[in-house]
């Protein structure tokens, strides 16, 4: 009988289910988007019940497409949008409020309060993170403060917290298992990545009761089994990891110094730094990559907020493109950007500049600059931003990459990949399956049940479908990067004016 690993990929805009075979190939896929709620500017919510029903719907659909029953699924792996926060009643399973999404800025005030109380340094040392509304901690506080039902349930010992992995595991197991994995715990800003415990000090500073927190378990192990009413029989839940960490695993970045860059809406560059957490001097986050069999490995993470979203902007707002992939031919149709640089800092700029006041700028426009130059400049901005993060990472880790592994939707763009290789001066490697996030979760689950025997077994599956070697002359590369730095400086200068008015 054929068996597969089922990967549940719960993303920010859609739920996906992919079934993988032993070769790490996709056997079946189903995907469905769900609603985004924006109750106020800067606020983002999801309906946890819709996430659950959509996720189960796509799981059933993916199984049905290949006529698989529960007996054909060796294990389930979960990967999820990180930091997004749900609180629910353990008696009824009903959420007390919508899920507050990682992008949501509503707890900026709570975050500032923590900073003003002088906790920034301690929180950085304990959690590896900068205090920010992005992480779960202040979102939990917000719900406890604003939702009376949450406080009532807490008083009755009925309130539970979870990130989306926890919410799915709890529902999949019929409410029997309340657990999260190390990588997701590390994104709550409540988990001490050194002691590997929920941090009592931070819980006290935020007045968050420990009784609502899930148990932290191995990213690859026996979470529990699905309630048999869901798939007609029990299936082992064998692994979970946050989306970016899962992609790192899916790219087999098991050795310290190996890294991957995901080109999606934003870009996320993660480097495995081995068994000791490495703290950045250049604005990168320190996070847990995964914990397996009591051994925790860490990663440095640099995020670029706007990457593929810049291409979407050209398509949806500027109407310069019909579809994102068309950007490749447009960029190739000109030999350069005619001196144009786009800094797509629509929501501020992240590592290594960290300035929330910066906005997008276009510099160097001359009379001859046209549509294709602008499109090319937007694509090049993804590569320049990645370069900046990579330089910060190499400086922090003192590791020089031998090659950059890539994934995510926009890595399909050959122009971008070649330009990226040219800018970083090392090869860019694209795998045949760019669904590395889902694949990483599948690998974690498959290792737990013996579907794959070891990491070596997984490495055998890894191949490079295309390798982009750097071709550009060093002097040209440096001249282009100098231009980019000038453009960023211009964007920063524009923000300084705003701050000083
Ligand atoms: P996410 O998981 O963040 O939703 P995906 O990995 O699905 O994102 O990638 C989608 C993003 O990549 C979109 O922002 C889209 O504009 C961009 N994109 C997709 N294909 C291409 C392409 N061929 N060239 C450039 N950008 C692309």
C-alpha cells in the first residue's frame, strides 16, 4: 500500500495541504484562501474557526484527489504562519476573539510600555527577539485586557493560548493535546531560548498566567493522533515548525553556516548557527530553528518586509504588469535600469537599517526611464535587500556562504536569481520543489515515524534543479551596490525630515 506524509501548510493568506512521497515529491495538493479582516488601519485578524475548517477542507480534498484514506497517511506535519495568536475555551473549543495576526500593529503601545520599563535588553537576551508588536506576547495581553470573556474563562481555569500550530493540533486531536514546538514557542517573546522554558520574568512583566500556555515539545516527535472522526481513523501528528524554520529544514540546512532565502511577499533569510544561539550586532533576530530529541538548534534571521509585494504593487497599483511572472521578460528587455533605483520601504525598512519611518522612494529617474526600467529596478531591489541582510549575517556569523539556497514564489524569476548571484558573488541554488516550507514539515513528521530514517535519508532527496553562477564583473557589481546604498540613504534622509518636523 502506498503511504504518504501529509503536510498542513497554514499560511497567512491560504491553507494548503500537500501529500509527499518518499522521494520528497508532491503527490497531491489542495489550497484555499480565507478571509482577512482589517477592523482598523494597521490591524489584521483571522477567524480561527475558518482557519480550522479551511485547513481540514483542503486536507480532505488532497486525500480525495489521490483516493487516499487515513491508512495511506504515515504521519501529519504542520507548518504555520508564525506569531499569530489565538485564545480559546477548552470546554467548548470556541475562540474568545479572532486570531490576532503577526502583521497586526495594534499592540505597539504595549510594546513601547515594555521598552519604557527597561526590559529591552533582558528580553533580547532571553528570547533572541526585539520587543515588537509582531510577536505573540503583547497580543495575548491585549486580548486579556479587552475581552471580558477571556478573563472570566481564565478565572475558571478554562482559557488556553496557542499559536496556529497549537490551535490545529488541539483541534486535530479532539482537544486532547495542547502543545507547541520549540520553533513556534521561540516566536512568542515569552520563551527563554537558553533555558528552554517559558520565562517567568517576562510572564510576570506582562501578567500572563503560565496556565494558559501550551507544553513545548520536539519539532519532530509524537504530538498525538488525530481524532478518528476527522479522517475515519487515527493519524499520527509527527511534527510542527514555524514556516521559515520549516523551509530551512526543507532545504536540508542542517549544518551550521548553511542558509536559505525565501522570496515571498517579504524575504526571510535564515542561517543555521548550530547548538549555541548567536546574537547579532546588526539587527538580526536569534531564534530556535528546531528542537529534536532534546537537541535544540538555533538560527539567525533577517527579514525584508517588502519583496514580492513590490512586484504586486507594480501589478495592482501601478498597472505596469498583468501578472507577476511577466516582470521577468520586462526586466530582460532592457540592459539596465537606466540609473533608476526603487527602495520599496512601504512599511519602513528592516535589517540592517531598522527605520519604521522610511517610505518607498524612486531615485535617479531621467527622461529616458520607462516601464521596463522601473520593473527591472523593482526586481533588483529584492536582490539588493537580500544582499544587505546577507552581509549583516556574514558579519555576525563570520561565515561566508558558499551558495545561497532559495525558495518562495518569486524565486521562479530567472532574471532575479541571476542578478542575485551577481550581487552576492556566490551561486544561487534553486531546488526542483520550491514548496520547501511544506516539505520541511513533512520531513519533520516523516522522521518521527520512520518514513525517513535519518537526516541523511533526506539529504539524498535534495537536488538542485538550477544553479545561477555569478557572472558580473566585480567593478560593475560594486558600482551598482554603491548606487543602492545612495538610494537607501536618500530614503533615510526623507524619513529624517519627517521625524524632525
Ligand atoms: P507568500 O507565501 O508570502 O504569500 P509566495 O511564496 O506565494 O508568497 O510568493 C508570492 C509573491 O511572489 C508575490 O508577492 C508575487 O508578486 C511574487 N512573485 C510570484 N511569482 C513571481 C515571478 N515570477 N517574478 C517575480 N515575482 C513573483
